[in-house]
C-alpha cells in the first residue's frame, strides 16, 4: 500500500471518527443540558409557588379531610390548562389534589421524588406519567408542621423529547457536518498527495542513476522535505562517486589478480574461501562449478587444495601476532613435481581484529630447475675442463725442463697431447657458446628462407668427409630432389653435422648410415621429418630419455678412453635446442646392439 493510500485512509478514518464522537458528544451534552435547565426552572418555580401559597394555607390543606376538594380549590386557584401540574400527596401516598386530574389517582407512595420528600429531602425524577402517559419531570418538596412532614408538595411539567426539540435544526446540522467532512477530506487528500509526491521524488532521487545536479528543484514542497531532498542529492552524489571509485578499484584488483602468475587465495577467519584468482583455479583444477571468484559456495581451503601443508600455514598466519607475513617453500606432487614459494599474511578489519588470511603461491619450479641445471652445468664444465687443463699444465711443465736431442720424438708427442686437449677445450667452448645462444634465442642467424633439403644434407655430409673416409662409412640419403621447406638452414646443417658425427663415432668401420628426409605428421605434409639412422652399438632404454641432456654420456669411461668417440657431451643438446627454435622437437629410438635412430621434427 502506498504512502498516499495509507495517509489518506488513516486521516480519513480519524476525521470520521472524530466527527462522529463530536456529534454524539454534542447531542449527549445538549440533551443533559436540556433536562438540567428544565429541572432548575421547575425547582425555582416550585419553591416560588410554595412561598406564595404560604405555610398556613398549605398546612390547612394537608390537615383538611381528604374529600374537602372545594376548600383546596379555593386555597389553590391553579389553572388546569397550564404547563405546570401541581400535586399534593399525603404522607400515606394518597393524592389529595392534582391540578390536571380530578379522578381518584393511584397511591404515590412508591414514587422516587415522593419517597425523598417524605424523608424530609427535596426529590426529583424524570419519567412518563402513568396517569397522563406524557414524559414529565417531577420536583417534590416536603411540607413541615413543626418538624414533622405532613405532606408532599410536587410540581411537574411535561417536556418533549430532545430529538423532537432539535428536529427543526437537524437537517441544517447534517448539511454542516457533511460540508465539514468534505472540506476535511479534500484537505486530507491534498496533504496525502503532497506527502506522496514528496516521498516519491525522494525515492526517485535514491533510485535514479542520472546526474542529480541537472534535475530541477521541486516547487511547493515542504521545507523539511526540501532540506531532506538536498541532503539526499548530496549523499547520492557522494555514493555514486564512491561506488564508481569502488567499481574501478574492483576492476583494477580483478585485472591484477587475473593477470598474476601467482595463485592467490583469500579466506575468512574460518578459512572459507572468499576469493580465488584464475591461476589458483587452474593450479588446483578448480572449475567455475567448484569455486568462483567470490567464493559463493563457501568451500574451505582444505577442500579446494587438499593440502594439509597449506592449511597449517594459513592457521599459523592467523595465530601470528607479529604482523610479519610468513614465507615458506612447499613441494606438491600431482603428477609432476612443482615447487612453490608461499607467502601468508593475515587480514584485519577496522577494529584491528584478524578477519582472514591471504595466501600467495609463486611457482618457483622453473627457478629451482634452472638452479639445479646451473649447478650441474658448473659441475659438468668443471669436470670436462679439469682433465685437459691438467694435461696441458703437466706436459707444459715437462716441456719447460731442459730436453736432450734424443727426446725430440717425445717432445713432439707432448705437443700433440697439448694440442689435442686445447682442441677439446676449444670445441667445448664453442659448443657452450652455441648452446647458450640457442637457449637465450640470441644466436645470429639469417631469416628463415625456403631451402632445398637435399642440398643442406649434402653440405653437412661434405663437412664430415674426412671422418667418413677414415671409418669408411657408407652414407645413404633418402630425400626428394625438389623437397623445399622454410627454415634456418645454417642451424639445421649444424644439427645434421652433430647427428651424423654422433652416428659415425658409435658405428663400426665400413658400416652404413642412413639419412632420411620427408614430409609427414598427423596431418599430411604438415611437418618436416629428418632421420639419421645407424647400425652402431645402440643405447639401452634407461638412457634413451636423457641423451639430449647437456654433458650426458651413456658410457663416460669409454668416451674418455676412446678418442674416436670422445666429445663435449653437448651435441645432442644442441640438436634439441635447434629443433625447439623451429618450434619442433627432437627424439630418439634405439636398441642395444642394433643401432639408433635420431629424428628431428619441424612444423612446416
């Protein structure tokens, strides 16, 4: 129900009720006043009449015989046609004389006013007369002789009903009341309408999203509502401004959280999730059906992450009184091992009471892996360089000593050893530089161009011709003459040289080596596949997944002892990085004693 209906109905009922009570009260009061005025007039008249008759005459009347009506009429020359009716009553209740009734009347001993007069008091009453049947008011005075009551002097007058007396003015009075109610209802209607319009405008001000400074002021509005409207306008302007600021701040926060590579969990004091960013949902496989950004389903941290370690960190952050964020490292084993740096800090409300916890999980798996690789790299490089450096140092110190002419051949041998180890260090340095450039994508190469694959295979084979001739290896090339693909030709030649060199080293003398190149893949002709197949010693299954790692050798002892198979241990790692630079991959297949196949796949 609207404020207009409520106020109109309430005030209307109030006016109608007040009018009804007023009219009834007026009628009751006037009725009472009407009888009171008539009773006062009757009393004054009775006293005056009794005094005018005189005490001696009235005593004589009551002392005369009951049938001596003549004597009474002479003493009381009372007109029977007048408005007043006089009645004389003996102490026995017998009516001695009545000015309006000549017949014998009933005993009046039980009349209210007679009883009071016989007791020596003035009595009054109002009732219908039994003898005349007319509404009358009675006033009785006791008649004394000495101190004894010898009779009752009663005077009465007939009065019409109050309604009969006011009937001539009833219709004008009703018209006046109706006119008053009409004016009152119209005033109530205008007041309710004004109140409704004022409140409606205030509601519109609160609900509207349009700028309030451009909305016109309302005329004929109450001062209080005008002040309230101005206050609401100012308040809404401030609320709109703060809402826009909060919305912008929320958008910025959401953009920051969505763009963070760290996983973020925000929880209340019961560790129920309040906010989860996309990285956290992705990390712990929490889809939109499991938990959303606002945490509507009230999932707990343990239910979301299934990690008791994170739960303990969150509890410690809640119990932490120093206010300093807690930092620790955690390792999760979910298919693959992942390492995280966890930062936990508590949330405080305006009363500085801890109301929640924020967990930030930074994925440091790659950093730890790189640190491990760095340590392995330093250890491997140190290991690879130690032997040639020691040999160069030892034989150099030997050469510095005085030598006889007979030791000329030995000196030459020492120099050859020094040269050989210097060459090893040079190759190792060059391979490290190439590998570093490939990893950092800073290698200086020309742009991709469309090259003939058979030509770069021939160029790679030609560069290794001395090694091929020395071991009498037969090279078999399977490649279409017109096969052309866009790639970095110099890098692919480098990769082929490493694979061919590796195949020759681990093959027997007079063995065969196959180089195959073709287009294939899951969809027809969508990638270039280059294979180098040998019939060498092969690789056992336990090593096949690690042969592309830097400095990894299947048989380190044999590699060091046999110059034919010695190398830097970086060749296959360079091959893999060249393939990755082309957004491809390198893989190997091998069986111990049956040879190996090294394969490079490059998307076309």
